[in-house]
C-alpha cells in the first residue's frame, strides 16, 4: 500500500513539473527561442513610402543582433489577413503581438483570443475602435486629426482673402485612422469657412496609382479647382503626374495648391521644388518606440496607454535643404 502511495506521489510531482515547464516555455517574456524575444508584427501592407519606412524601422529594431526574432506578416491592406496573422501569432506563442490596424473596427474577437493566451498586444500607427480597452496593452502613433487641423490652419491663413475655394479631396483607405483624422480636419475647415467647398472626394487608397486615377477623372470632369488635399505623399505624386499630363499648373508658381501628408524624404523634395505647397509630417519610425514599450513591460513597468508622436509641417515657401537632410525616412 505504502509503495502504491509513493508511486502515486511521484507521478503527481512529475506531472506538475512537466506542466509548469510547459507554461514557462510558452508564457515567459523571453520565450523558448534560444533566449530571443519573439515579436509577431502584422503590417498593413506596402502601399506607400511611409509604410516602407515603417517596415524598415521595425526590421532594424527587431533583429537577432538586438535579441529579437521578428515574424512579419504583410496583410496587403486586408483586414482578414491581419486577423489570420494575429491568430497565427497566438498559435506560434509569440511573446508580443505588434500590429498596425488597416481599419479601426472589427478587432475585438482576435484581440480577445490574444488576451486569453496572455500575449501583450501593442498597437502602432493607426488605432482601433473597441469598447474594451483591456484588449490591447497600449498604442503608439500619430494624432491624425491634429495633422488635418494643421493643414487646414495653413489653408485658412493662405486663403484668408478668398471668397471661394474649390477643393478636391483624395482620401486614404476609408475607415483607417489616418483617413478619418485627416478627413475630419478638412470637414471642420469646410464647415468653418463659408466659401470652401469640396467639389469632389474619393479614395485613392494611399497609393500613387489610385491617386493618379482619381485625378485623371477629376481633370475630365472639372475645369477649375483651387486645392487638392491629398491624404498622403504617394497620392499627391499620382495627382501631380495626372496634372503634368493634362498640363494643369500647380504648386508654388500658381494654379492648384497641393496639400500632402507624411513628409517623407521624397515628399519634402517635392515640397522644396515647389510642387507640393504644404506637407504635414507623419513619423513612421515606430521600431524604437515599440522596443521601449517591450522593455518597460519586461521590467514590470506600465507603459502609457496612448502615446502620440510629435510632428512638424513644411511650407514650400520656407522649407530648407537642412530640413530634408535631417530626415531619416
Ligand atoms: O500616412 C500613409 C500610409 O497610417 C500613417 O498609411 C499611416 C498612413 C500614411 O499608407 O502613407
């Protein structure tokens, strides 16, 4: 009988140790990958220069030299791909999930699964809409509404003597925070300024190709307009290409005023050349910011739930070559 009890106890102890070991491997912040911290990053896509700079920043931060294994999944601008990527990361038992949500709505189920698996979720760039803030650890990104307001404040000063202003509005991906904030800024401007009118509005999906397509259509439909408000640099390049072909004057020398967002290196080049009149910065260098958050979590600290990045804006009339040279993206 004693023998039997002793055997039983041994079995219990062995089972307990094995289970504990299992938990340790899957739940530790240092993971079970030879000491590397495993980061699953669900990226929106490769639609713009901003996005490429953002991906580069993540790759440069989360590499083996710095102690990380990065699993990067490009969602090609599709929410279902991002949800699948989050589920894959959970199955792979990554230590952290980082994701840049393509749109704001529809993440609760996938995030709840991550939460139940005990994996911290760090949201970057765009934001989500949820009624349960505990579904993500924290967010770092831009204040897109403020970016829109900055552009509109410049328009209000520049066009203060104009009785009327006809605006063409090229929107980003509908439902993304970057589109929502920049669009809201313009809408508020239109409501405040009596003579302002958006004569045409369409999405260019943040890409150069679609920006060009939309502008080609606009040029066929409308003889005159004063401003093209492009919600990113790449759509501005597309719009300018179409205006070049149509010989429609734009930029600092007169004609259509071009407003853009992102202020990437190429965007600022176009600004100093006077092709883009005003370019509002959106900073994509989130890699080091996310790393700081991960380190805080490892040290048992609580990162800020929401962290906004400081951003500037550039006027073609005053931008300097030093502004451009200082740019890392
Ligand atoms: O402005 C645009 C990109 O979400 C801030 O997405 C980002 C936006 C950026 O495709 O170029």
